[in-house]
C-alpha cells in the first residue's frame, strides 16, 4: 500500500492589508496544478491500529467521525465502534494529522461511490473491506 506523504497544498489568501479595504474573497483558490496535487490525497484508515484516543473525532470540522471506546478486564481501552460519514467528509486530512498511531492516512484509493445515501456510513468492517477491495483493484 502506498502512503501519500505530501502535505496539504496551502491555498493562497488575500493579504491582510487588502482584506480590510474590501469584501473580496479571502481564499483565492487553487491553480489547476495545485488542485490536482490536493486531489491526489485521500483518506484511508487502518482501524486495527486505532487506540481509541478520539483525536480524529475531536479535530474533524464536520463531526463526521464517531468513536466509541470501552475497557477490557485489564482496564485497557479498545475501540468498540467506529464510524465515518463519508458523505459529509471534507477529506481535509485533519484526522490523519492528529492520529498518533497513523491508522488514518491519505492515499490514492479514493473511490467511495454509493447509490444510497445510507451506504455512506462506514463502520470498522466496511472500511476494512472497502480498503482491501480497492487495494486489490489498484494492483
């Protein structure tokens, strides 16, 4: 599996001196090459590495990640349930940047098309199956 080590493309912004003079857009957008570079990044996860810290859910600007944890007999935390609502995900990568175990990362596997809106709710098993299927197709 190929990990994308590229950082996010920083969008050009209007200088603060110019912002105070008008109501123009602050973010100036991407050039075509910058947009293509940013589009090459995509979210993939390896739930088996997840320690249930919930940092991904905390930093998600759209609150699309839900992590439910529990403790076993040895008082060790484990992930009981994990969901990502892909339909609302911005693919901003904040969750991947916050993840201390690198179980979330951006990759070139990005096809998450569905015909039914309910199918965009990805739990641990569906994420694993989707990733394995797409990784097999890309070989």
